[in-house]
C-alpha cells in the first residue's frame, strides 16, 4: 500500500490540528452556544477522513468501509449551519429541505458497497481515473459532497455577512457582538469545494491522470472544515437579530405609525436611561419601549436617516457632553463609561457633536 509522503505529513498535521480544536471545545464547551450541533460536527470530521486513516495506517480490516466517509463532510456542514443560525436570528425558520443534500449524498455513498474490497485496495496506491459508467460509485459521492459543502458554505457565509451588515441596526456596541473568523472560514470552504468539484470531474472523465486525487480531495476539504470548527470553538457573544429582513429591505410603514414608534422610543430612552446600558440591543430596548423592532428600524431609517446605533449614540454623546461640562471627569473615564476603547475617537466625535449641537 503505497502513498505520497507529503500527504502522510499533512494528515498528521491535520490530526494535530483536530486535537487542538477538540481541546478548545472541551475547555470552552460551557460557554459555547448550540453545543449539541457543534459536538455532532466535531465527531463528523474524523469520520470524513476515514479513507485517509485506512490509507495512512494500512488498516486492511476496514477496507469494506473504504469510500463511506464523504457524507460526514455534509453532516458536519449541516450541523454547523444548524448551530450558527440561532446565534444570528431571534426567530430562525426551520428548513427541513436543507437536510436533502445530506440524504442524497448518503444514498449515493451506499453504492460504494457494490465495489469489492479487493478493487478498493488498488485505490490505496492509485485513485481511479476515467471509466465513469463503471466506477461511478467512486466519483458520485465525492461530487455530491463537493456540491453540498459548496451550497451549505454559501448559506453560512450569507447568513453571517447579513448579520454583520445589519448589526448597527440592532445593537449599539457593534464590536461586542461580531463573530470573527466564521465568514472567512466558510467562504474559503466554498472556494475549496468548488476546486474539489473541478478536480473530481476531471478525474471522472480522465482529463488528466492524478493518482492521488482522492487524498487531495479529503485533505483540502478536511483543512477547510477544520478551520470552520476552530472558528466555532471561539467564545463569542452574539445578538440574535429580531429584525424581519424582508420587511426591512422593502422599507415601508405608515407615516403615523413611524412617528408614534419614534415618539415611544424617545420616551423610553429618557425613562430607562438606555444610553447608559452597555451592550444594549434592539430586542431588549423594543421590549421595554413596547414597539416592534422592525418597525422602529424602518422608522429610524426613513424619518431620521439613522440606524439604532446612531440613534442611541446621540443620547450617549449628549450625556457625555453634560458630564464633561458639569464635572471634573476626564475624557478617558467618560469613554470607558460609554464602552469606547479610544478616548481620541470620543474626542473627535464630541467636537463634531458640539459644533452641530452647541
């Protein structure tokens, strides 16, 4: 059973990386959200790499299982999607059809059982190439895995990007609620999955002889999936958005309704002193003010040309102005009280604020 030495080193490196991710998960599991889905994703990764473990450690007894691991990449991505969505949306919809890629890939994967173990043993030294009508059980699962990972990667990337795009409309302290690394890792996975699709397609029709395309397929996708798991084991605070994005994009509301909502919001800010609350979210503020969060976001956008963050910041800056004028507090302590890391930023903003609100 021969192998390409570089893949052996890469596999050991990936295994070490997986160990790091597992340690991060165990250490931070109490502080992570949706841990049941993350646990499923963690278990799926080594199962996706099953063919490579058989190849690396020459596990002849497991040859009948060779070729049955690709579906676990789709399971991992499905679990990650299920984990991320409730972190981003206050009212996530259940889309059962997103399990279809997993079901279709699993069904196609069963066809590999038709290939005798003796023929699979030959693939350990050189992956199959050409003869798509005879060897389709070897190619189809890999292609479906690539397409499924691509699709789910796009969904995850779009959700995270939309969440970040609308973050100023539903939180005041944006930096506190950002998710780092997930969009980049899932976006990279989309590119890797597309590359894998091209590579498997070329091998299927014999466009070029690449005797290690199966290992390359597993290594590049496995690395990108590991990056997603690493990003998801980072402890983060998110604010699941209460906004109805469809209504927000349309941006329509009755003028009387918008004026009433803004009036209630302004009274609530003064009554509850919401501008003093660090980590204030649109969801909690709307509940206290007794208004619909999407309607308030639309009203602020159309009536005042502001988002929720700038609406509250106006009151914060007025408060900072009063504190600095009526006491001997320094700008550094005021910046800290307002949740700002940069007193220079607060100083520049206050200068502009003083000029526009003398």
